[in-house]
């Protein structure tokens, strides 16, 4: 049985070698919360051991972020953070890899006026528009990972001491990212091959539509011509493979922007901009959201949809079996990085350009013509459960099961 230190070492190695797949001579940008300092320092060490040219660390402190939201003048939330955005964009153009290790409290921004959150989010997304497009098209390598914070751990494991909650969350994270195995690199390579096989099957099928059927859900999603299903590892512009999310259990593509019709209901809460949104649904007509409901956080959900015109449409359709490690844990993480990998999910907002053949090299106009959505937003929400059936509809109208009772049908 591995010790905590051995599992932490494995986790750092996975982030560097499987996640960002850091190459000799490469610059690494590391965004790290203060709670993740111990892991972040190990990642810096592993990156240099892999031959990194330099590792630039950008520290994140939730406590000071909350102080700013409470006390800063309203106009400051409209200010675009140009210098940081320019540095990250320039480094990405030089081929820098990006690693983010977060541990945010899901309730961090509870009570903050929604307008402040929306304005700050828009300012940051505007400033980083070019950089975000490079990551969405997988031109550069990037990876998202996470560590526990006391506030987050206590949210996931209420009713126990803070210390015990943090320990339990560490154990869960180590298990979900396979860092508790003797050879996690080999385990990840085998897992990636399984995801590639599912994506290959769907790419061969080229279903014209997917029909989602579950309690509260009757939704039809049309897929673009020459759509591409992706899963596991991706290739950047230089042909280097990397894994954007640790963990990952999904196979995903992009819907046709104007081809979504019906109603879909959430199956897990959504942690968005520091608040929790629960029991919500969207109704679509010709791709566009025409109705939004939520038992909790409806105003916040509507502000997401109203971010721009593109945030009224879907940008991602992702398939995750109900019988997957994260789902089987029966843990609600209140963090999209984990919860989206326990459940089939959709995303409001921008599509990944690589989800259509040749998309990574297309202009914005060409991607629009291919049927992909564009937006400042990209927010995943969970719709999968043991009661979800997904029917694939071929170009000639034949219906075939893709998911039955929440799991792969092939």
C-alpha cells in the first residue's frame, strides 16, 4: 500500500508526463492555488526533470479573491487584466504548456452580487480570448488537476472534522486519477486506449442525431457533417499527445449549433462562479435556449446563458458511462472536473474546433459555416444517470442504441 507521499509523487508525475506531457526545452505555465503548494512544488520539480526550459508559477488565493469581490469598487470588475493575459498568450505562441491546479471552495462567492461576478468573468474571458482559442483548438498542451482545500473538502464530506474531510478527499482524488496504483503511467495508457476505441466506433458511425431520453429529458441533438469524437489524449500543433483533464472518462464531440431541440434536465448540481445551481433544465428550439428553470440559482444560470449570443447554444456533447470510477464512488464533488466525469454532460457555449474534421486549421467563419458554436462561455452541466437512454440516428434514419440505462450499449 502506497504512502501519502508516494501517491502525491505519482500524482505530480502524472500531471507532468500524462497531463501536460512536458517536453525538453518547453516553458511551463503553472496556475496553482495556495492550498496546492506542496503538489505544485513537486510538479515544478518533475517539469524540470522532464527537461522544461522554465516554469512560471501564477499563485491563486481564494481568500484575497473574496476580499476583492466584497470591497473593490464596481468599476474595477470591468477592467481587463491585460498584462497577465498578454504574457500567457505570448508564452503559448512559443509553445508553452499550461497546468492548472485548483482547489476552490464551491461556495466561495456566495452572497456576492451577481453583476460583479458576471463583469469580472467577462473581463477575464475577453482579455484571454486569443489564449483560450489556442487551448480550445488544442494548439498547445494544457492540463487541469486539483487538490483539496478545507472548505471544499467539508462541502464534499460534511459531518466530519475538517482534517478528516481533507484526508478523505485526498484519498478520493488519488483513486480517481489512478495515483494510488503501483504503475499509474501504465494504467493511464491503457485507459486512454479504451477511450480512443469508443471514439473510433462513433467516428465510424457518423450518427446524424442523438436522441436523449430520461426523466425530465427528451432532447434531440443533431451532429455536424464530418464531426469528430475525441476522448482521452489529444495532439497539439506539434503532434505531441497530452491529456487535458485528470481525471477523464469522457468521449465528446460538438453538436450542430442550430440542431438541438427539446428539454434536458440536470442530474447533478452545477458549481458556477462560486455558487451552486441545483435541479435545473434548459429547453431548446433550433439550437437556441428558449427557457431556463432552476430550483436554486436560477438567476445565476440565466446570467450564464445571457453572457453573449453564443452562450444561448450548446458547444459540447459528452458521453460518460454511469458505471465509471467517479460515479461508482457515489461522491458528489461539487467541481465540474470530477462531476462531469461521472455523468454524460453537455456544455453551454463554445465548441472545440477539433470536433469537426480539419477544424483546428479553420477560421472562425469556416467553423461557423461547419455548424460549430462560438462563445466566451464554455460551461459543462451533467445530464447522465442510470435512467438515461441515448439513441443514435443514422443518415438514413436507422435507430441504434448508444447508451442504455446510463451505460455504453456497444
